[in-house]
């Protein structure tokens, strides 16, 4: 079900539903590569769409309050106070 890290219980199902940006573009590009025997010259459109999506995602800042590392650090600090 879940994993214990010391005395902390982590629910993996909660973090499995995190949005995966550019997944559609990546699947389309990999499918095109598969159909064309790994010849990416024939998959220029899918490659450009994937590159544009990745470029758009790189500008978005991540919210540190939602990451598991943030919470582990926060909980670890409270033990020493």
C-alpha cells in the first residue's frame, strides 16, 4: 500500500495522479518513430510540437509547497526544535 520512511508514511497513490505535461506530444513522437523505424526526419512535425511543449513548460515555476521534498524537510526541521 504505502511506504514508511522512518516514522513517516508516504501514500504513493496521492502522488501518482500528478499531471504529466507534454505526455500527448511525447507519445505522438514516439509512435511516429516506431512507425518510421526510428527515422526522425519523417517526424519533424511531432518533434517540433514536443520541443515547443517542453520549452513552454520550462518557464513555469514549480510550487515548492506541493513537493514531497518540501514536506520532508519541513517535518525534519520540527524534530530538532
